[in-house]
């Protein structure tokens, strides 16, 4: 759907007959964004719009920002504001930078029906993150927020303010059920210590911080909020460099309603495995846990005991954990002793 063909497409199609428009990877460019905006503005039947990966600001990578053209995208946003029927919007991988993100959030501020917003790989910069945080806080119907891979153009000194703003906004939301802030270096400036308020959102069911390089500072705060959380069922923390911060999270597993937990590649040690083993014995909800690529060694014995006592776990990922003879034997014995269907890798 290159820009020269877009006007013909819009005139030939009755957009008011569409409920969903998916136009990802069509290289619309800035002019195409304006054409589409004119069509969308009056198409009140369209509730789902996917315009991801379309070079809407003229660039296809953050390092091309010198060629950034946000004027037409600003026009697109103003036209988008006229359509209040959208419930789902994906503008990921368009590298809209701070100006584009701010314009988009302003356009969406009046939409009280929006349920899903995806802004992955947008190079939002500090001002864009702040605008997003304000919009999220005032979005009464927003259920799903994806904003991964968005710190690449930011200085370490800017990241703490962004972490605080987005975590506070999500924490105050009464509607969000799924948040993805993965694949970004939150540990810069120790900003990760400001992320735990994400779990102050009592409606949140899924939180993805995979590959977020949080570091140990995030552990205690997340664990405190994890205990007794009324809605959270899935927590993705793989490759977060948790280290000692994993211990309190493991200990909290027995006092929450998680069904899925990923702690793979986090430098978990025997102490964390011991805490996790005890938590497994008391958890009545956890079905799947991934702790592969962690040097837990003798902690495998406690893990085996916890596995044997668990009444809910059905899948355990243990690849590359250096269990040793005793730990491996304890896990195998637990698997043999329980008649329920389980898988272990």
C-alpha cells in the first residue's frame, strides 16, 4: 500500500463497511499517513487499526532521525482524533520519536473506548514517555499497553524520570490488564528501582519485563507487591539480570496467584532455588515456571522437595541449571512420585 496507490484504495473501498484495517509493513510513508488519516477520520465503523512498520515519519530506524519528517504524522494524528470509535491501535516500528508520540497521545486523549495501544519500537524519547504516561493515567478503558524497545535514544540520566512516570501511571490505572515494557535497559541510572509501582495496578493480570536489564534493585519492590496481588497471573522476568533480587521474588511465589513465572537467565543461585522450593510447596495456583540457565546447583534438592509437594505445577523448565547429582535426583524422584501429568526440561 505505497502512498501513490493509497488514495485510489480509499476511494475504491467503503471504509465505513470495515471493522478492522490491518496495513502493517506497507511502506506508506508520511504522505500515505495523511491519506489514511482522511479516510479514517470519518470511518466510525473501524475499531481496529494496525499501521505498524510503515515509515510514517520517513525513517525505518532510530539512527536515521536526521531524516525524520513528523509534519505529516502530526496531520495524521489530528485526523485520527476525529475518530472516537477506535478500540485498538498499533503504530509500532514507525520511529515516531518524541514529537510523534506526543501528538499521538494528544489525539487519543479524547478516545474513551481505546482498549489496546501498541507503541513498540517507537524511539519515544523522554517527552514521548511522559506524554504516554499522562494518557495512560486518563484512559478509562485501556486494557493492553505495549511499549517495548523504546529507550535507545535516551541518555541514562533521563531514564529514571521515565521509569517513575510510566510505573506511576500504570499503577494508578483501574483498567489495565496487560503491560509489556520489555527489551529495554531500565537499569541505567538505577531506574529499575522505580518500576515496582507497576504492580500497584490491581487489575493487572500480565506484566512483561523480559530482557529489561532491571538488575537487583527491582526485586524487593516487586516481591512486596506480588504478595496478595488480586489479579496478576503471568510475570515475565527472563534475562533481567536480577541476581540477588530474585530471592525475594522466589519467596513471594507461595503468597500470590501467579500461574506462570519466567525467571530464566537471571543469575539465580542456590539460595533463590531454596526459597522457590519452599514457595512451590505452598502455591496452589502456579502451573508453569521457567528457571533455565541459572546456576542453582545444590538448590536443586530443595526445588525437588517443593516440586514433590506442589499440587498445581504442571511444567518446569530446568535446562542448563547445573543441578548436580543430588539436585537432579531430587527432581526426578519428585516427578516419579506424582501421578499428575507434568513435564520437565
